[in-house]
C-alpha cells in the first residue's frame, strides 16, 4: 500500500531544451576521470601510481579519515595522470581506457541470503559505498554508522532533469537486487518515492515503503521527502541513494562486476542533439556533446545545482544530466525597466511572463542584478516546502552561530534544497554556498 505526499510550495521552471526519451550509445571516451572534489569532506589517499594497469572495479584511492570508503575505476585501462591543484590537492584521476572494458570479478552474492557484514563489505570493497550519502550534511555515508532509514527518490521535478523512470526502466532486476542489499543495512525502512512516470516501472519493487509524490520542484529532492516522511533529529543518520546507483549496487551482487554505467540526458536550448546517452561514469563530455562555443555554458547536472564545465572536462560522479544554456554575457537595452519583456521568467511578476504560465523559457547565467542586503519579503518561504525559516537559517550560517543553526533545522537541509531560494531571492546571494559552509562548520564542531 503506497502513501501519497502532496507538496504545495515550490516552483516549476519550464525551460526550452528537454531531452527526447531516446537512448543513444555515446562514442566511448579515450579517457575517463574520477574527481575527488565530487566527494565532499573526503581527502583521497592514492593506492596506485601513474602507469598502473587497471580493471574496472580496481581501487584508485580511499578516504584518508575513513579507509573503508574506497573509490574504484569505472573502466579498465592505464592510470594516465593524477592531476593536482594548489597544495598538491588531487583534482582528477584520469584513466586511459581500453577499447573493451575488462572487469574485476568480485564474485556473485545473493543479497537476500547473505548476512549484513558480507553485504556491507561487498558494497564498500567494490567502491559502491561512494553512492551512499548521508543526511545530515549531504556527504558520503560513514560505514560505521547505522542509518534509521534509507531514502531513494525516483521523482523528477528539477528543470530539464533526466527522467528517473527512464533511467531504470531497463534495469529493474538490478534495481530490485540493490534494494534487497540496502535493506540489510538499516533496521528501519527503505523508502522509495515515485511520481506518475517512475511508478509504472517501480510499483512492484519489494522490500520498500512506496510513496507517491506530487507537486512542484523541489518535491523531487530527497531532503524534502525525508522532511515529510521521517524527519532527522540530532544524532540520527539517514542514508540516501540515487535511482541508477541502486542498480549499480544490484549488479555487484548479480554479476560480481562494478558496472559504472550512467544514462545522461543532454538538455538545454543550446544542445544540438537532445537525447539520453549511455556512458560510463567520468566520461569526457566532448565525446557526448562535441566541442561547444564559448558563448555556451556547459553544466554537469541541472541548471539550479549543477557544476560549470569546459570543453574536454569530465562528467560529475553523481550526474545524470548535461545542461547547455547561453552564457549571460549579453545584456538587454533598458533591462532595468519592469514589465518590458515577456521572454524572461520572473517569479515576482516584474516582467509580463506571468501572463503566460505555460510558456517555456531560455535562461542565461546572467544574475540580472548585484548582491545586496537581505530583505524580509516572504519570497523564500514560498519555494521551500519545509518547516524551516530560510532567511534566518541563512543568516545563522553566515554568522557561524551553531546553536541557532541547530534550532533552525540545519540537520534537515542540503544545499540543493535551497537552489530555488537562491533563484528567487532578490539579494542575489550564493545561498547554496552559504548553506554548504554552514554544514561544514557543523561537521567540524559537532561531527
């Protein structure tokens, strides 16, 4: 029996450039990269050197402070380069791939019959532990913890986001095995949240509590779903896993192989071929979208929370989307005049776009203003469907006031939950960065 969750507050952004639901096999990249900055707070310790021969699933590095968390190669080949930044910080581990992938054999394991120790060991030795994030703090989960529940969101609400149902519709057996394995890691429930599309593929999954979620973005954010279903208190841990990542975990048990496959939606008004592409994690984006003009912003992820990339860089570890939109380097004449243009979306009705509720827009990266003081307008609360005071929490994070952050609900939020707040607020503050710094402070002080 499923449960229904209806989200009323939020904002649906209708943008040009949605991907056609057609799966295309992208050309195999010559090089792939795992990027340690994708794993927030974890400092990598390399176990292989440049020139080493690798199989898919071989360990590349582990976390300095939690050595059970290992990060493995998505393809077979040769470790070409360890790219470093300031203070020798490792930015990318680049692998020159073989023509055909050869896999390390971890051995098949029936998750239903295996005990908890064996299941956890298999997940973490294969590198699949990197797919399990924890709340609070939105970081890779510590295997020493026992979560009170595990949440998986198969709800698509972010602008131009890849359809979660489409990602797993051909991987149901692996997804079910992944659920069976994850259920061993918690004494509580595994919560699976679905929308109308994903429900048709996942409605018969066993071992989960099913929730039908409806509403505007950020209804698809797992943090919002946790808040509505099983809120987090101090000292508690909840683990979250992406939909396609559950299938990767399932394949480790079904096949004994680390099949680090990603289905990537190429979206946005500037994308030439808007399709879904089958690639490996860490693929070179140029092999997916080709070379792109400097007037185009390439984003690994969606337009609200993604990371800026340049030609020849690599897909983010967790990302199922590449968004291509115009750079904000062109300006409107008399752009400061309100009610002048109807081709720019405005949540506060400062343009005529509000007269066309179903119109699709072509966004740019232009901020349309400069950073200014925070003013109490109520606009933040309209798009954050959680029982927190967003402006007060933002101010507490900026001030580094730990006690206020706790009282205002810092344990329940992640930067992505404030993406719409950042979009609509007139202060033009980098709100997601502020929340991330607040969470980092809590990790340092509270742990």
